[in-house]
C-alpha cells in the first residue's frame, strides 16, 4: 500500500482451522481489501504483521482505514491488537475503525480486543444481523449471523457507498444452513472452505457446500480459501478446477500472497 493504490484483494494467508494454523502449512495472516482508496484488513490471524512487513512491495499498516473481525477465534483475531497499534503508528496517531461482533469486546470473559487498543480507534462498529456500516468509500453489510461454534460470526457484503451492487462477498466460517447462499450476491464470492467432507460437530463449509452455493449464486468469480488439512491433502487447486468444470463458473483456490484484481468488477 505504499505504491499507487489498486483495486485488489491480497490473501496474506489461507490457513483454516487450528492444525493448519499451528503448523503453518499455510500462513494464517489476514486478507487485505483495497477498493477505491479504502483499505481494510479482514481477519488478522497469527503472523499478519510479519506478512505486512515481508510483502513485496511492503504493505503499510498506517494506510489502513479499518480492521474487520468476522469472529473472535484466534485464527481470525490473534493479531488484532498489534495491527491496531501498527495502524495508529504506535498509538501516536489514533485513527481507524474496528468492525467486529460484540463478543470480541467483552470486558468479562474471552475478549480478544484489549481495552487500551479500543481507545486508539476513531470508533468501533458492532456487527449485528442485517447491519450496515460505512468505512471510507465503502459500505459493509452483515446480512446473517452464521452457525459457527458458540461465537458470534458474520459474513460480509462489500459495495461502494451509494451503489446497489455488491462487489465482494465473504462467506466466513459457518456450518451450511438452508438459504445461506441467498445472503451473498457479490460479483466476487470468497468462501472459507475448511473441510473436504463433512465431519460431525465441525461447523465449516465443505466442497459439496461450496458447489451448491456456486451453482445457486453464479458469481463472476468464486475464490476458495481458509483451508484445513483435509482440503490441503486433496489439493485445493485441483478442487477449484473440478468445481469450475462442474459449474461453469471460474473458481480459484487462493494461495498465500495471492493478489486478485478487482478493477473489472468496480
């Protein structure tokens, strides 16, 4: 983000679930969205600050306008405090927005955002079902609470302020439920697909779920990310090709460090 801004996504990490995170078979850093001059960091898991400094060209956290937590699990939130400090240049330039579920902020229990860092922000927006939030030139919507463990979890629809068209949709961690696909209409549809096949008691999407969602929504492009061990063993790039062949929709398996150009969809 020190270069001229582009409309793009950068996947700093594509790890999903705890075992890929703790082994770092894939990096567990977040995703950076740069769109029409607004920069958002989504789900800063372990190693996000390291990936910012190691990126070429280097990413500058002081250029962020906001940080988003879809939920408070560590693979999505571990670096939130250090990234707030980096965004505010060590706390000397308080600024920016944090958008997150309420349970990430609890003063009692398992809060992941420390009180000191809350005070460095311009504001905090609390996610709710059907919510809408403005950051820079963007509008973010959280259409439906997901089914994911006992923590509050939300996906995102992201559009330009004043526009009716969703540019990017993020389907964050969730068990598939009837009608899930109806809430996400982005031209670019990003899905956290952690599991190859369903395992009882694990609230994540599978390849079968992803195919159902792609068939129903027909986005311009679908991007799979947040891979667990069973996905990695079955080669996400081959899964993406198979889904492309079966659905007729372009499907991409994200890679650590991958940039995706959003300019055709703006």
